[in-house]
């Protein structure tokens, strides 16, 4: 009698464990696909905002600015090439921190330039500057589009920004000595 009870209890325990594992898998899968009530994993919560922008170029413009609500980070900016030329490098300052992107030495053949009319989207680093708003503090962004270089070796923008891009390009193109 005891051995029959033990076998039935053991079987009930195994069935219960298998049922719990199946339930955990179903709930986890629904959360990952966004069908459950939990937050989607890996997808940041982004919010559009209107930054203060000073543009030193004629036709490299911000089309969208978003901030990540999950972490304290710099903005995600979408920049459109409104020139009739392809852009090979640009410099943007966010709260005084300058980000330079130079595609001339990119190993990815698809990203050697920003072709005319194309939109380039990237996260940008920034110096910290918070402002108090109703409901708490938020990152405040001052964005300056400094300069661009084109595939025909011409440029547009602030003279110092252009010099910064050209100087960095010269440094990258110099062969390094192996000692």
C-alpha cells in the first residue's frame, strides 16, 4: 500500500514539475514577443524631442531626435544629406562633446558615404546637462552640426570643424611605425 502511494505521489510530483516548466516557457515566450504584460526585452523605450540645434552646414539636417527613457545616455539623431554630393565624414557636438564619423576608412563597403538624400541614424555621446521638468529631471541637449566632408574632397560648415575632420583623417591615413 505504501509503495503504491509513493509511486502515485512521485508521478504527481513529476506531472506538476512538467506543468510548471511549460507554464514558465509560455509566459517567457509571450513576454519576449510582446504578447505578454511585461516589457519587451532588448527594445529601448525611445521618446521624440525637439533639441536646440545650431547648424553650421547648409544641408545636413536633423530629421528626428529621440532620447532613451530606460538609460541615461546621449540622443539618437537622424541626419539627412540634402547635398548633391555624398558625405564621407561629419562632426556633430552634443553638449560640447564632439562626435566625428569618417566613412573613408570603413571596412563596410555599404557605409563608405552618406549618399545624397539618405538619412543616417546613430546614437551620440554627450556631456551631461540636466534640467528640472515637471515630474523630474531630464537630459537637455544642445546640438551643433559642425561640418561635413564630401567624396570630391570639398567641405561645408564651420572652419574649425572642417579642420578637425581633415586633421583626424590625416592622422588615420599616416602609416604607423612598428617598433
